[in-house]
C-alpha cells in the first residue's frame, strides 16, 4: 500500500491520526479506524470520534510502520465506489 493506491484499499483497521483540520477540535485525534461511511471515518482511541473526511488531513500508519498523509477530500465516497473508480480508469 502506498500513497498513490491507499484510496483503493480498506481503511478499517489502520492506525490514523488527524494532522490538519479546519476545526481545532479534530486536530490530534489518534486511534484505529473502526468504521467508514461516505463522508466520515469512525476512529477509536481514548474514546470514539466520528470525523468528517472533507475537513481533515489524515496520517495513516501501515503495517510495515510507514506513514502516509492524505487529504480527507481524496477519501470522500463510499468505500465500494472508490474501488470501482480504479477499474474504470
């Protein structure tokens, strides 16, 4: 998984941290992605947060320890529809 192809992978189970946000309340949220909808990620850490994708920049930590920053706007859309976009190209 790389920055280029992370949008086509399953995000549930990845460690995520909010590194940039338009709302200061979202900044610094850290935990594991436990659910994903079209417009939000549910992140569980010290508590459970529902974070809108379009107003944040997220840093994902992969299984090999690599960290990838990606604007949430690139992740907006249902997970299954993001997969279909890949195959249409």
